[in-house]
C-alpha cells in the first residue's frame, strides 16, 4: 500500500456519452465522475475522452491507476490496447448487479484486465452476482452536496401527503406470472414496497421521467414535501442519501437483504424504518401527530447525517482507499 498522503495519479478513460452530461435525466454519475473526482487533493485525475481505441502504453510510468465508467461497453471505449503490458491497475464501477445476467461481465473483466470494482451496493449483494475472488469496494456515490445547500422550511412544505418517486412494478396477475418465469429481476422484485405504497390515498407518486424535476432539479421536488419514501427491496439506492439530504422525513425501507442498516441511519432518530409489515402503521403514526415538532427534528438529523457522511466527497475518500489497497 502506498503512503496514504501520496497523491494518486488517476487516468479516467471514457467514451463521451449522455450519462456524463448535465442534461441526463439523473446526474448522479455526472457529478461523481466529472466534478467530485477533481475536488480531492489526493487525486490528480486526467480525463481521456476516447471514441473507439486507446493504447494504455501511452500512460506507462505516468499514472498509478486507470478508472473506467462501468464494467460494460457503455461510456467505455471499444478497446483499450496493451492494458496488461502497461502494468497499470484498472478499476471499474459496477452498474446494476443483475446486469451480469444480461451482459458478459466475465468477458469484460478479462478484456479490460480489471483489478478491482467499486459501487454503492453492499458487499454481500455484490458477491451474490460476482466471483468471490474479485476485489470490491463500497463507494457510496450519488449525493452531490452543492445541490442541497438550500433547505426549504419544513413548515412551508406539503404535510398531508407523502412523496413516492422512482420505478415501480406491475402488480397485474399475468404480468407477475410472466415476470416470475421470464424476468425474475423485474421492477416489482426490486421495488415491491415502493409499489405497495402507491396504493395508499395519501401517497403522491412521481415516476422517474414524466415530470419537470429531473436531473439537478430532483431536490426541488423533494423539498416540496415534509416526508418521502426511500424503498428498495434488494439494495439501497441513492434515494437513501438524496431524500434525507433534502430535509425530508425519510420513511426508509430496512430489511434483511437491502443493506440499508449499514448506512448509519437510526430509527426514530434520523429516519423512520419501514418494512412490508409495518409501513402503514408508521405512516398513520406520522399523520396522526404530523404537527409534533419531533418529525422536523428527525428530518433535520437525517439531513445532517447524509450531508456529513454520504456525499460524493465521502465516496471519493472510499475510492481512494480502494486504490491505495491495490497499489
């Protein structure tokens, strides 16, 4: 391992793509790769936009590590030649873990000579999909702190509804039967509780795209409401960082598999834990006493926790630790 105070020279080799622009419908990757990487004094990052082919020997003796956007050929050049000859370790972000069933990630691993992976997903979930001998580091990226500097007063927000956002599943009988056989990694599998919440009359649902609050405007949608739902069945997502950072009372799904218990949130202190058995009860408790100042206090504590521990700057520190580990 290198001296932890030594500057790391990092080459980010990428193929220009819509995801790495500020106009994409979600900007979590854009801010992490194009902004946060530059902010840490221990990282000296150089950007190499490449359309098709790049020769890694051009980097030899000049860089400590190579960073790739993802472990499939999206925002990644078609070919990076001489990776093994360059002897430079390669680190790649993982996308949705179930993509291992859709894309040949093993072929990508060999072709791009991957040394280690990183992602927001917790380790147990990563190794359900990837070989145990792969190096992996948890990097909780996605929350760009500059987007959450302004906090709308709790008293000015909608309090008689709870906001629910993001993808949901199809609950129709034939759809569930079809997906159970042909598409087990379907939206209902990943967002079951989020889907169930939409049946409640006091839940306002906003889908992923069909509204004006996309990209950097998403925090503005969150700040319209006192309370919002972060619910993913299989693995926590950036919503678990974004919703509390926006000052919302966060109803947060915590179960035996999604790893949300690892994020440092505490039930009734900086969030409200929900699951498929108690979610309606927890919602009723809020509405019956929604004028109680404790809800605002919990929301403020959640915001403080997210902005102190779960931002892109914290994520870059975790990425640096991973790089130092493999050097």
